[in-house]
């Protein structure tokens, strides 16, 4: 009997801003349960590493939009809308969205501030995309100085920081 070789591997990196990039690759035929188990194990190890490095406070937890609705009130659709608008950061997986409750706490505590931050991020991304450059400087949408350094990385992720007011942008696809 010739069974197909099954193996998986994952690679993770964390940006200086604390954004996790995780890639899980499967070779061979895996059931959905085996894939979910491998992804859960990779996320658990990344979470522990990020927690030990100080990127995640020890009180943070992984939550779905349903979990957020149960804990903080409002409907699941309300939180999904905020996720889709980029007001609460998340990482999308084939099984759904995963986010951390520290973004929810930030949104609930400073709704106007978060809304303004999202507008500034979108403005920055638009300017960067229109520039057609992979790196450089643009005018910061917050302080309007030409001190916003950016880089567009593999996968069209955008990282940037203003050297004057410290406004920052970290995107993941």
C-alpha cells in the first residue's frame, strides 16, 4: 500500500509594530480537522511567543465576532461591520475571522479616535498606492509634514511611520 506523504510546515514573523504574519503550508491530503488542528497549534505557539516578547498583554484572548458580541454586547453583525471597515484589526482565515479583544477595548474606549485613525490610514494607503513606489516619503495625513516613511512589502503589505508625529500604518493581506 502506497500512502501519500503528508506533512505541513508553518512560518511566522512579527513586525516591529507587533503585527503577526503567519503562513501554514500543507503537502499531501489533509482533512479539514487536521488542517484546523495544525493551524490552531501554529497560532498557539505564535501567541505564546508574542506574549513572551511583550506584543500581547497577558489578558488578551482570541475572539470571533460572535465571542465579541457575547462579551461586549451588540450584535455579531455590528462587530463584523467594524471588522470590515478596518476599525478593529483582524487576521482572516479560511475558517473565519480572528481578532484580539484589546482592539475591541480600544474601540469601545475611544470610538472617535479610532474612526479618525482609520480615516488617516485609508488616506495614507491611497496616497501610497497612487505613488506607485515600493518605498519612500509622503506627506503625513495627521501632521501634514513630509516625514512619513513607508515601504510596500511582499504581498502588498504596507508599513509606515511618521518621524514627526509617530503616526503609523501596518497592514496585512
